[in-house]
C-alpha cells in the first residue's frame, strides 16, 4: 500500500518554496494541504501573493489556496509534515515552535544545522545520523527537526563519501562556481553578475568546512578532514559546479577512483523512495563534462555528476575532479523531500 501524508510548506512564496511545490505536485506520498507565508501575505490567494519563477506553470492545485501565518501552529489537524524554506533569522523561533507542537520539520535553513542533536542529513551518505532526533526530547519537543545541508555541500559530500570509505580523505581544496538561483529571489543584481564573476558568497566557505566535517563524521564527532574552500557566484541559472582537489590517506590512480565512484550503488535503492534516483552519483567520461546546462537535470535533478578525474600534482596522494549538482533540487527542496521520505521509511526513528 502506498503511504500518504499531508504536508505544509513554510516560506511557500520564495524560490525554494516554489521548488517544493513543483516537486510535490505529483508526489505519490505527499499532498500539500497548507501554505504558510509572512504576515503581509496571510489571507491572500497563493497566485496573488507570489511571483512564480520556475520554468513550469504555477500548478492550479495551489493557485487558490490561502496563505496562513508562519507564526501559528494551529494548522489543519491532519498535517503530518512541515517543509521549511524560511529565512534563517526567523527559523529558530518558527521551526522550533512547530517541533515543540509535535510536527516533524524538514528544514532547508541553516539555523539548526550545526546543533549536536539535529541531524544534518544526506541519507545516501550519513543515514545513521537520523538517530540524533531521539535527543531532541530534551528540548521539550514532541516533534523533531531534520535539516539538509547547504546547496554546495550536498554534491561535495556525495562525491567524497565513496572515496572516504575506500581510501580515506585527508584534505579537500574546493573552488566553487555557484548558480545565481542559489542567492534566492531577486538574487544578484544583473549589473553585478552579467559579464562578471563574484568571488565571494557570505558565510558559504565556513559552511563548506563545518557541514562537510559533520556529515562525513559520526553522530558524536566530526570527520578530521582539512578543508580549504573558495566560493564564487557565476552567471549560471541553476547548477553548482565544484573544482575539487582531494588528498587521500593511501594512493589511488585515476582509474581506481573512477571504478570506486562508478561502482557506488545507491544505498537507498531497496527502500523505493520516490525522490531517490536510480543513480545518485554518475561519472561522465567526456573531458568537457559535467556542465550545468547539459547535466543538472540528470535523475530529475537529484543525481550528482562527476567528471575530469585525474591526478593532482600538489596534494599527497592527490586526485582532482569536477562535481556538479542541481542546487535548488538536490541541494534544497528535493534534498529535504528525500530526507522526509527516508525518515518515514525508518520507523524505528520516528518520534
């Protein structure tokens, strides 16, 4: 029997909120029953409160839904799950209130990510971290909060995980080329980004360090991997690209690296989760791939692509590669939806 759950969307009018709605329109498990927005949009019809920005049409099933306040936990009684895409400065109070009221909150926001009792989840990478939700009862919460990482961290850890298991990762040097959709709407001014690269994204480099170490570590301790990031905003609409230089504990040839990555099977495959792609990680052979325009929608935007795998001349036991992930699907809304699917499939962890 196909499971069914009713969900609410926090921050439904924003860029990630819209991506949630697009991905959930035909979801076999989840039905959107409530849309929540800021106080100035409460009571408005969704079609009047938002400027739809995605390539698809605004789904008619949402157009005439009225927005309710993000500051109320008095939702329809049949709501099972909340997906959150609200700004970080509002998340502590609002997400915490919903968790305290008994809801399972799946957050795309950074606010709770680094707290010791909050899972920072990429289920193909660190499924055992889900057990951290059991500690949240100490807060007096009847529900829980589960977060997904920053949009650039998800493709990075997806590529690092099989290498860390096989060879041990010691050092990671990354230069990112991040799409403008990662800045939300209206995002970066056109006069700033057209014919330009912006070599700074606020707080992004710190997130790459701390979040990657937490995800690749154990539930009790972060991984002891040295990470040196440099982040850049580029004139690409969707798709974050990473130039990664990786130092390993033991030497490996490019052929061995390719074999490990290519043989990495999706550990969620047996669970038949709707958002889990058949291949969560794919290796591309062409020397000019991956490219955002050509490869970001592999696996409906949930597959991470890796290419240009070759030796690194500087790092000890070094290898270098290009990594690509769709930032608003795999790196945001789609990642949170997959977290919810995985949580619901793991009955022993449910609160």
